[in-house]
């Protein structure tokens, strides 16, 4: 194994250990020593990759945001009808829900800690940036559907995209906080409802 690949592997181990430690113990109670022990590395070596506990926590959460953004990008890039892209987007979200639950607990912990301790704003900026990117990509899918006649031409694509993002994130929070049951039947119904709101009256403009 090369020095570079060994370094990358060590960083991944530290990140995975940090996920488990922050999830199990919360931000305040997690120590760098505990993360190092779980990752089977020397405590001092963590600082070769992360400036501080705040930095480590932020990078773990940024990794979650990147996963979600990848799901949307992959759905948008498919050579498929817009309705199928929406279905794929919801399927991808559901497929990652267990991981989102873990990160969701970490994110909730981050915001609670940030409110008390004024942690760095890098994560807040990343959330804002990725939310905007996600909404623009979903908006493009909806505009594609309107242009092809699949979706209503009078639909406000920007508002619809924001609502879809809100629904998916809201369901994630409910699954985390309330333990809401999200199964395949629920997901299928969510897909039907989202598409129904986009397709109601499609193709009937100008008819009696």
C-alpha cells in the first residue's frame, strides 16, 4: 500500500469512527481520544487530517450533504422522462434513509451545539449552497416535464422544487425525531402524490 492510499484509508477510518462516536455520545461528550480509539489510530494523528473536533464534526456532516447531492445529480442526469426522474430521486432518498437518520441525528446535534457555542459557520453555508443546487436541479427536471407535456405547464417549477426538497427533508426529520415508519408502501404513495401534484390537468390546457 502506498503512503497516499494509506493516508486516505486512515482518514476514512477516522471519519467512520467519528460518525459512530458522535451518534452514540453526542457532540459535547465525544472526545478526540474516543474517536482515535475507535479508529485504532494515535490521538495526535487525527490532527494531521482535522484541525479540531469542530472541524471533524463539520466534515462528517459535509459528507452527508455530498451524498444527498450525488443522488439528485444522478437522477437529473438520467436519459429518462421527468416523471421517472422524480421517482428515481425518491427511491434514492429512501435507499439512503438509514444513513440519513444517522447523519440527521448528528446534524440535529450540530445545530443544538452551534446555538450554544457559536461553532464555525462552514456547515451552515454548505447546507445553504447544496440546498440551492438541489432545488435548481429538481427545478430543471420539472421544467423538462412541463416542456414535454408530462407536467402542468402552469406549475411554478421553483416553488415545486422547494416543496419536494422540503418534503424529503421533513420526512427525514420525522423519521429521526418521531420514529415515523417509512416503508416501500409509504414511498410509493409519496411518489404518486408528488407526481399527481405536478401532472394534474397536464395536456388539458385550452380544452373545455
